[in-house]
């Protein structure tokens, strides 16, 4: 910062400059300010030179006689440009009048010329020139108005990022901000780009969700074998797409295949792997004679080229509709609840490891009997691990208790009441995992 010795200024030129800076002022404050400036030494600023630093004491104001300066806020994440000011005009006078710490830093953009006006001189100038004080207040009001508008636009842009529907007006305001917000145009354009990117992502996720649903049964309920067995299923992903899956289909005239599972992870990768698991299980179930062979074949196929190291828990069962015999393999999945007609609950525990972990591991087959009046409830961990605001889990004891209280009804009612119970327990807590339930009832 180069400071020249005091030199008399061209009084008429200075009056014109001050008049440009404060066109709303009367002639009196121009004369008062001119008198102070003629007694001061000008300072020549080099490009990039900082003459006001954020956080320092506001012990002076500066009259920017020529050139331009950049006002910017220093943040932990880097500097943020607030305004570009052109001379002639006062800079830093608000903090000096109010005796506040500097709220921003100011540096010369190119070569600039300033006069430093000490706080005592500035206060005297304010007393002698009320019009100048009014100009400062007016300028502060304009700055507050610009900040308010910028905050409002930022807030609307953030809200737009959270919504599925976008107001085209917000994009227009971000792409072409008003002149007083031009300094924020770069940040606003980034907001607009993010909104457009999210719109494309949501369109892609909607398509992915549609594709994922196509891998599930077309109907979420069914009656088979002349209505002797009722099936009801419901799935609610935590995101647009999820990793839970279920399936049920006839293997032949007497045998019904039932599948439920959960892929590790969430989002798009889990959704893609889920589609692969469902396809492989469905194919293996149709081509193999028994559950153990079907699971062994599916596991072997899923272990091939599994570079992402994903895996899935799965429960696969084959129900003989004539006899009620149920053969199943539980590959690391939540133990389904078998409730007998007498109201006794029994858990169908794991018989092997999750799929796609080890190609040489086999899952054992277990057998049970689904008699008339029995319910079989399959579910994923999104049910038992749902939490309330106190971060307490819904838990398996609460699940079993709820099922016993509501077992004398249709499968559709039991599924509906289970989801209601989980939602009531969770209250307004955000769903963290996919929730899936399949109920099979033999009448």
C-alpha cells in the first residue's frame, strides 16, 4: 500500500466525484467531505491489495476515489464474493459509524486510489452533514435488501432440491438473477445445475423403480388351490428403489414356491443386485427338484463375477397345497413366524449362510407342516429394526405379540395391521430401511 504525501485536490473535480457517489445528497455534505479529503493523503492500491480485513476493528472508512474493489466474506470453506464496488464512493463507513468489527474483507481489483477517513473525522462529518448519514442509512438498507433477496432465493433453491416437482420460475431466477444479485450469479447457476441434475436423477430413479417392480409378482395377493391358501405381500422401500424382494409362483399343480429376501445395502446397487437374485432364484426354483438343489444352484451362480461383493439373505420355501407340507431353506434371513391354529408361535431359523458369499456352502433343508388355520409370516429386518424417536427398535418380541393379537383374520388384514403397528411405533421417525412382509394363511 503506497501512501502519498498530502496534496491539494481539484475541489471541483472532488465535488463532482462525491456527487456521483451520493446523488441523493445536498451540496452541503459534498463540501464537508471535500474539505476532509483535501486534508488527507491518497493511498494507491496495487491489484489484489487488501485494505480492509474481516474481523478487524472498524477504526476508519475509506473514500474510493478511483478504481474498483471486491467485498468478500472469509469462511472456513473459502472466500465468498459479496459485491464489486466502483469509485467514487465510501467504503467501510457503516462499521466505522457503528463501531463494529469488520464483517467482510475488501481488496483492490485493479489499481485503485483511496483516502482513509479516521473514525473521529467520520463522526464529525456525520454531525456536520446529516444528509450524508441519510445516504449511509439508505445504502445499508439497499445492502440488507440484497442480502434478504439472496437468502430468499437460496432458500427457495434448497426447497426445490428437496421437491419432486420444480417451479420453472426458480430456475429462471437462478439463471438470470436481478442486477443487485449479480455477484451471486455463479453460485445461483450452480444451484440451477443441481436442480436440473436432481430432476434427471429422479427421472432415472423412477424408471429404475418401475423396472424393479416388474421383477416382483404382478399381484401382491393371491388365492390358490380353490381358495384354501391365501397370500398377501407388501413392500415399502426406504428410497425410490430398494434391496428387499419377494416372489411366489406355482411350480406345478400342487406346489407353491415362496421367496423373500434382502440385499445388503440400499439404493441403485442393491436394486440391481436384487433383480439378479430374483431372476436366478426364480430360474433355479423352476429347474431344480427340491429347495436345497435350487438354493445351491442359485448361490453358485450369484458367486460368479460378484466383483461388488454384494450378498443377500433369502428364505425359500415350497408349500404342498394338498398336504400342507412346507420344505424351506433359510439363508441367513430373519426367521419367519409360523403361528399354529392354536396360537403357538414357532420360528423358522436359519439353515445356511446368505447367498453369494461362498460358492461351496450348502443350505440345509427343514420341514414343517402348515395346517388349516395356520399363518406363516415372512418379513425383512426393516420391520424389526424400525426405530421410534427415542431410537428404540420395534423388535421381534413386539412383532410376535402383534401377530398373535391379530391372527384371526385374513392375510390382507394381518399385513395391513403389521404396517400400521410399525408406523404407529415409529411415529414421525424417518424410515431407514426397506419394509417387506409376506403372509401365507391356510384355511
